[in-house]
């Protein structure tokens, strides 16, 4: 009897505990999921302002005066008198050809001149004797005419001989080949002992380095785009002649001296469809050499009433570039943007943002669409014209999105 009552008591106790457990679970389920935490983010307000912009192109350096050094007479190359690849000065002797045949030709020409001068002297003396006799009718008019003709012929022969001497002396001088300009010399294209004639007269070249030119081109679309933006007031260009140019070398260093655009072609290239421009830079130390590829930055233009955001605000996703904004009730929203030029450490936004929008610049990695935000004014960014490391060509690459999920809620 006692054992039966004890067994029933344990059954009632188990049922009571089970009921309590079920009631507790029901209460927990009624509470639902916990609210997401509020994320503190750094933000900036979007406003309209004029922004200096730099247009970037690929360019190549060129000597402002590259001169071919050619032999002007035929003969054997006897000496090379310069060190290949060094700086040479105007008038410096570079090559010398075998002079012996040219000296012999000069001697022969001078001998011929002396012979003709002797004939002229005889002809003049003979004319001096004939003229008074003819005046007295002691000699006929024909004798006088013959004497005059002989004297004039001898005088012409002397002039011809003088020209031959000048030509022979020039040919002898041409055997000594000098640099016409100061600049950087190239390697010798012909070696000592080679026979030089009109078919192989190129010996080397000298490239003037100061000043140096940088050539770059604009596509037809770019030219039309800039013209349209100027006409609409979106782009303000400086007065003609005041636009400065700087170049960035292959290692990322900016060349220390700025140049100016000195030449614009008269027409577009029929082969490439591009418009050639040329900038001139001082190069007194010879740091730049012809043929270098550089990045050309044209300075002085302004974007009027432009929207800019810091580089950290722009995120690169699978569908393009976007930014995080603070929407209604301080909720996170994505906004697809069209990114323009890089200016003073900021991106210029062509479309996708409006004046007064609040853009997240710090803490974007932790965000998701609809997440509650606590916006805090971000500290001002230092002004910089340097592009982020690894930025390609015309513009740096924005940060990559951590996942593709945030873009599902993107709005235009």
C-alpha cells in the first residue's frame, strides 16, 4: 500500500515539472528575436561646392630637338671621338673620316686655281698691249675683240677654279663630324673602318634634353565631353596658357617641375582618332630621357557645384560602386553611384547622391541594409592629391565590398 502511494506521488511530481517547463518555453517563444544592436558610424553631409580637378592621361617624353648625325661625304670612317651614351656639347667632334683623298683633292683644286690665275694675268697683259694699238688703227678690231674675249674667259676660269677650291675645302671639313646641338648622344651605328656613302650615312643621333617634350592624346569622345561640360557650366577651365601640367613617373614619384601645354594639333589623327597635345618641361639636370612613359596630369580646371565623398565611403561590389547612407529612422541604406574624377583625396560623384544626403565614411564593413545606425560626424580628412596605392591609370579603385548581400537593397 505504501509503495503504491509513493509511485503515484512520483508520477504527479513529474507531470507538474513537465507542465512548468512547457509554460517556460511558451513565454520565451512569445518574446521573439532580440533587436539588432545599434552601430556607431562616422558620417559626412553632402553639399555642393567647386572642386579643383586634374585630368590624367598616358604620355611619352620626346626630345625637343633630336638630330641625326650623318656623313656628308663618301669615304672610310677613321675615328669615333666620343663616348657613346654621354652628354655632348654643340661643336664637339664625334667622328672623323679618312682625310687623305680630300686633302689631295683640295691640293689639286688649288693648283688649278693658280694655273687659271696665271692665264688671267697673261690675258690681261696682252689686252693692255692690244687696246692702244687698236685705238691707233695699228691692229684690227678683230684683234682687240679676241684679246678681250681671252681676258674674260680667263677671268671666268679663275672663278670656276675658286669654286672648286671651296668645294674641296668643304668636303675636307665634312670629314670632321661635329654635334650641332648639346644633348645626349646615342650609340654609333657604324664602326671604325666602315665605308660610308649615301645609302648608310647615318652615324648616330643627339637628343636635346632641356627642355623636354611630353606628348599625350585625347580621344574624340573626351574632347566632345569636355566641350559639352564647359558649355553647360559643369566644368570651368582656366584662361588659355595658364593651365599647368605635372607628370608622374613609372615608380609613382611626381616630377619636381611643372610644365605648360605649348602645342595642340590642328586636327584629329586619321589613324587613331585622337587629338595630340604637347607639354614642355624644364629638364636642366637631365632626369627625364626621351621615350619614357609617364602619367600626365593637367591641372587648373574646376568642377562647379560638385558632390564629393571621401575615398573610404565608396565601396566596390559585384554590381558596381555604391555608398552607404543614413536613411529614415537612422537605418542603413545603399546607394549606387557613378564615380568621376579623383580630387584632393575625395571622389567626385556624378550621380546617385543629392545635396543634404548623409554618407557613411567610417564603419561600412559592419553594415547591412536596414541596420540601425548611430551617426557621428567624421573628422575632416587631410587634403591630398595623391591617389590610393595601386590605383590604376585614370582613377584609384574603391574599396571592395565584404559581401554582395548589401547591394540587394540598393536604390538609385
